[in-house]
């Protein structure tokens, strides 16, 4: 159900939204000057430590970095946190494998396997189901997120549904 009649210019729904420079989010991040382990960690997102979209304070917590950089003291057993402002959530990353890029060794981290699991198999993800109807439609592979003011549920790389009523 559309809340307005879509014009010919508004017929696309994008997951990779191009931001207008006037609408860029404001990140307040640690420089690592007093504690190098805090390098690039987000302190505030748009002036806030928590969002107000998800069901719990923990799921609304803005944590980690923006994914561009991390502190230089990372180990294989660390869990890194990546905050994505378009998904409106922080994602845990875990060690996947060693890599070499241009002769320099590094560690590759990927989203933890439970990140996109449904609450049926991973109850900790219940907080991302603000629209239970959408969450009930799919099983594992679920990702609950918010984009352009809408709750989105996707499975793998396919968009399953989005709730236009909350836009």
C-alpha cells in the first residue's frame, strides 16, 4: 500500500542509496590518541549512542567502526563490530582467513554466521523483527534492516518484502 501515488521519478527502491551531501550522517569517532585500541570506533552517530528503531537497547546500540579502518592490534580471536548506517545496525565480524594484499599480510573478517538467522533458530535476533508478519515470511537468511524509512526483510541477496506503511 503506497501512502502516496508514485510519480514516474519515484519507481525505484534502492538498497545502495546515493546520499545527498546535505543528508550525510554525522559520525563522532575516536582518534586513538589516548587509547590506540579505540582507533576508529564510533562514539556517536548523529549525536546518539543508540538508535530508536529496533526492539531492544542492545540491538539499537551503535558500536564498532564504519568498516573503513580498525585499530592495528587485531587478533584472529577478536570480534570486530561494523556499524552500517543504511542498515541501521551494527554487525559482528569474525575471523575468516589470512590474506595477502600487495605483499602485506592481513586478516579477513566476515559477518558472523548467526547475523542473518531468523529468530526461530537464533532467538537473539528477535529484536530485529519490528514487523512480525515480515519476519514470519522467511527462515534463516533473514536480515532485518531499515532503509529509506522502511523496514526491509531480505533473504540472501533477494529482497523478500518491505513494509511501506512505516515509510
